[in-house]
């Protein structure tokens, strides 16, 4: 069974202030703050990132110089899970705004003070379903509004879900961070001029005050995440606070490696560069997990009971313990991959089947571990003073986990930016 470890509250004095948009359950926020538990194999030994060894498999990472001062999302289960975990780090749930960023920006435009002052970094994984290869790929022509509801009219609007990056750009206009990081699915880069349009729109923030570097696609498995997950990352840097030599380097047609804010791979999945370590696989992060019938961890105990529907349907495959996992999707129960199939359905984990372990799908805990969420993050939770009614069900847990940025990937981005901070800024 995975142990639980107490936290000390984050000391936010003198830390760089992060405003988090489309925060979900906090994958980007956890990664940007550090100080969380991860599997030892997710960290390349050449990086001096481990604060504490907890046992054979698990370590606690060093804290970064960043702290979250604002978060938001429209999903109640996102705020509920974020607040439960981040409260252990000293963050009040009041930091998390449960509403659309469109509504928050509009109130700011009407004279209300909606955002904290002195923001150093803005992060945001603007909604990606409409740009996803797995989805309908509507992109800018999304038929859903900023609250995720179907629109009645067909006319183009800046408030559709596919254009919510525009409202992230508005927040950048307002708060004027030194750096912003925006994240989306890899499929966005294959949708005509979408990537270039978004890059130019972000660069226009604060009256063309930002250098937006060529977006890069990062594969999570290259950074110690046991998952097949590729994301495109946009990084923008405010020009007027840069050191002259940094401004020159960042505006150069060929970016000098010394000034490149994108992290270099730590694990040999897509590349086999010298100094990289072996990819983390599912069996690594599952080691020590009890089966659902024998655990008190609600995120492991309650899971999808959807039956096998044949290999022609999505989500009907068995994961391999010796490989990285599939992309964890924000899906309903019938599309969650199987932890173990029966022999009848083509199951290959003979040792477990011969021991009498049943066919079942991945649990929320297993999905979260594949995403590199810390093992002491409670996703499935009962309502206060109840032992049967859920405030976050397994269905809702699968949704927020699948929507999230892997914390280890975010930590790699944060540590790279932290390393460059004094090189960049006056």
C-alpha cells in the first residue's frame, strides 16, 4: 500500500507569483510549486531535485521558487479536489474561482479588481477537446460556450470554448506577467493555421509586448511520466523587463540553447541521448498498490465497472506493466482502459490471472499515478460526515485526471524557467 506523508505548508514569502487559468485539479500548479511526492524513477539522478527519500520507490521533490496565488475552473469537482490537496500546502480554497474566466475578465473590464497584483507567471491549459485528435476537432468553430454548454446560435463568437485562449490572452493583457505558459493537445499543430494564429494572438498581448517562441511539442514520457501523452507548449516572455542580452538572444532567428526555456528530455523514450535514463513504466508506479477489494484508498476502491465491449471500441485494451501507459483521457467509464483483461478477452498478464485476480478497468488512482499525481492526492472523496455519499465520484475523478497536465512534466518546465529567471530579467 502506498504510504501517506504529511506536508509542511509552503512559505510563499519572496516567491514568484503564479496565476493559474483553466486549473482543473492542479497538475500544472502542483508541478510549478514542487515539493510533492513522485516515483524515484521519474527523476533523472543527474538532476539535484530530490529533497527527501521516503522509501524505496517514493521521494519528495524540492520546492520551486513559485507559488500559486489564483486558480480557476468551471468544474466543481476540479475545485473540490484542488482544494483538498492544495490546502495541505497552505493554500486557501478562496484562491480558486469556480467560474468561467470569460465572466471574470468581463467584471474586471467593468471596474472590479478581479486579479491579484504583481503576477510573475501566468499558466493555462486552455480547453483542448475541440482541438483533440480523439475529439471532433472543431477548434475555432466550437459549438460549446465558455461554460461548456451547447450554443444555440451558429455565429462565430470569441466566447466559444475553442477560443478561450483569447481570454487567457486578455488576462495576460491585464496582469502583465513576465512569462506565460499555455498548453494544449498535439493535434492543434495539425489544424491548418491554428497554431500560428494562436501564437500571433498571444504575441499581441500588452500591445505586442511579448516574444512568443515557436511552440514545441513535448512528450510526457521523455520527462519521467509513464504515459503516451504529447502536448504543445506556448511560452511567451515580456520584452520590457528582459536584460538587453536576453532580449537579443530570444529575438534571434536561432535561439541559443543557453536561453531556451523549454526543458530538455530526462528519459530515453523518444530519444536516446547520452545521460538519459530508462522510461518509467506502469509497473513502476503500480508497485505496492493493493487491489480495490483490499484497500481503504477510495480512489483505488471505486472504479469503472463497465464491461468489456470488444476490441473494436475505444478503451478496450489492456495496459502493459512493462511499457508506458495510454493517454489518460477525460472519459466516461466505458472508455477507461483495462488494468487487466481475462484470458477470454485476450489478457496477457498470466501471473495475475493465475492468482485469481479478476478482469477490471484502471482505477482513478492508477490513472492518477500514470499521470504522476502524488499518491497522497485524494480524488474520490465522500461528502463531509458521510460514509456513502460522494462529493467527488469515480466518474468525476476520471474526468479531472484526464484533463490534467502531468505534474512531473510541469515540474520540468518550472525548473527550467527557474534556472533562467535571473539570466532573463533585470
